[in-house]
C-alpha cells in the first residue's frame, strides 16, 4: 500500500506542478495581452490627437482663406455646387431611362 500512497502523492505533486505552470503561463499571456492592448490604446490616442490637431489646422486655414479671398471662396463654392448639381441631374436622367 505504501507504493499506492506514494504514487498518489506523486500524482498530486505532479498535478500541483502542472497547475503552477499553467498559472504561470496564463499570467505571462495576460501580461503580453495587456502590453499589446496598451500599445493599441496608445496608438489610438496618438491618432486621435493628430486628427484633432490636423482638423484645427484645416479649420484655421479655411477661415483665413475665406477672410483673405472671399470672392475666390465664393467662386469655388459655386463651382463645386454646379458640379454636384450636374452629377445629380445626370444620375436622375439615367435612372429615368
């Protein structure tokens, strides 16, 4: 019976070592996942910051251009409107046929 007890004890020890390894591996995996996601969060924050900064620059540029060249801005707006209207009219015409 001593062999039977020793074998059961060895199995318990082996299972304990295996559980410890699994816990260690999962902890390492969790740390890697946290680092990866943390990096993704940092990247997303950087992109959001750059987009915000670029949007503010573009807004300032447009305001400055409108103030300095109001007639040119009006002409560009009218031209863009005419092109959009022409595209819509052509699209509607082709849908009717």
